C-alpha cells in the first residue's frame, strides 16, 4: 500500500526533529505544509462540481500560478 505524502512528510519531520537538525526541520515543516495543502486541494476538487475556465483562472491566480 502506498504511503500518503502527508504521512511521509510527517515522518520526515519527526526524523529531522530527533536529529536536532534545524535546517532539515525547517525544510520538513515546509514539505509537511505543502503536502497538507495539496491533500486538502485534491479532496476539495474531487468533491466540487466542474469549474469554468474563469473560475480555474481565478483560483490559479490566487495560488500564484497565473
């Protein structure tokens, strides 16, 4: 069974914390935040009705992609 990206990122944060590597902890926190955001976005999109191209462009602009 594949491991969820959120669980992997959480594990990586735990490892970095135990090793007391400040740079690795900071990077792991960023990766965990990104994994959580991506998982939330994927669930939200899966539950939402189809978006118009204007709505997609608005969302992309809000996320810094356009």
